[in-house]
């Protein structure tokens, strides 16, 4: 039976439609629908229940060495109070998961995808070394994201710390009322915003209502998983299970920036070095439909009459009002400007490879 987040009754009262996702009953949309919610985040501010995400704590004197071996980015390069995006890989170079790592003085705080939580924990546990402890705190943690151009003004109303001093991918420990919270300037929408973690689950409804009240003058609204997906796709942020998985690697997925081949040994390095040396032979590219039509996952991609790949993520972009998607294509077709075709049902529709992101006007502050 799927679990309920501590915000379940609020979602129900707000008329949410629920889906079973990663073992939780999660709101996929509310009464006004996905496009309305998407536009609220692009133009004003929205709030998301992301309690289904997984959180682990890694502690012990060998914690840095352990995570350096388990992930592709160079964790030694971030300071206390900073957050890093990274991938965990199999020895084949395939991706176990993509995740965020928060650096504290004495621990690392990992945030992993909900659908991979158990797999990730088992993978890390299987590679534990002496001097490292691993704890799954997912069931003790709730998460609200506040995203949109007005996000800082809204959250600032209920936090004493000066949020303008928190840089992109940085965090602080603070309080909202009497509740201890971790607030990070991170998100998955392309807009400015914050992710707020806390463990006093009995205060969850109170905290939600406090943010809702602070955002009232900015017309804040709850946002479901449906709009979260269209928002992230417009930025070409990868979704595990669609864009990346155990059969893809970080270089092909366009995540080269996060792979530090010169940092020392890590799981998957040997394969990634070979991929880099031989040049990428296929790549996850973003494309925009030129003909009217909506690409969906698993639709076939063609070029010059030949099948060259399949759509991984696809939707009608509420911001661009065009069909957009991603897919892995061979090297000769991955350059922006290349013409491709997407088989939508029985029709071949024109599309063009572009440079990411699809949406370039977000309020995100880097």
C-alpha cells in the first residue's frame, strides 16, 4: 500500500488528483491543471510537496574518500554550506542515480531520487568501508520546494536570515517559526527557488500553511508532479528512468561538466575515460517539433529515412507552445540545427535538434 506524505490531507482538501509514485500517493495536479500550474511557477511562485525524495546521511572519518569513490564529481572542491550535483555509476559506466550532496562540517547529506531510494541505499551499503556510516533518514524527512520569480520574497517573509546571501547551490540551517529547517537555493524548474527540508513531521501542515499564507499576496499555488515534469523538461534537466539509466552514461547524457576524470579513482571511471577518449558516439539531444505534434517517450526518431533512436522525454511545452523532447542519437546527428523526424503514431513529423535549454528566460540565479 502506498504511503501518504504528511501533507496528504492538505492535498486532498485542495482537490488534488493523486498517482502512486515511488511508493507514495503523490499529487499529480490540482483543479486548474498542469498547464496552469506550470505557468504559475514560470510567472509567480508555486510550492511542491517533494517528501517522496530520499535522504541519506554519510558520516565518519573516511566519508569524503568513500563518496569520492562512489560519485563522478569532485566532492573535495565544495565547501561547508555548498551543494553538489553528481552521478553514481556502475563499473560499466551506466548510471545508478543522479543526486545532490550537501556538505556539512561533520557529515554529508545525500538527496536521491524517490524511485531509486532502496537501490541507492543498497549500492552504497555494499561498498561501505571501515570508517564510514550510512543512515537512511527518508522516512523522518519532509520536503517542500518553493519555486518561481517571487520565491525569495515569499520565503524571506518567514525566515530571519537574509536569503539574498545564499548563493545558487548553497544552503543554511535555520528556523521557520520554531521548526528547524534546512533551506537550500536549489530546484528542478529553471526558476529561482528554495528547497526546505525538516524532520518535525507533526509540524508539516503548520509549515505548509505558513508558506501558503506568506505567498498569498503573490498568488502562490500548490504544484503537482505533472507540472514538475514539464518545468524540468523545458530546462533539459534529466529524469532518471527516462533520460538516464543503467544503460546510459554521464558523458552521453550531456553531463560532462559534472564528471571529473582527473580527481582520482571512482566507480565507472575506466569506461568513462574510454568514452571520452574515443569521442561520444551517441548523445542525448533536445529537439523541438517543427510540425504540429507531441513527442512521447518511446516514439521512434528517424533521419534520412533511417531509424536512429527513440524519444526519452517528450511533451507539449506550455512555455514554448510546441512539442519538445529528448532522445539519444548517433554522433553525426547530434549537432544543433540538424533536421530529424519523429514518428507520431503513423505520421513522420519534422523536428530540429537545438542547444539546451528549451526555455531560456528562467529566473534561476547561478
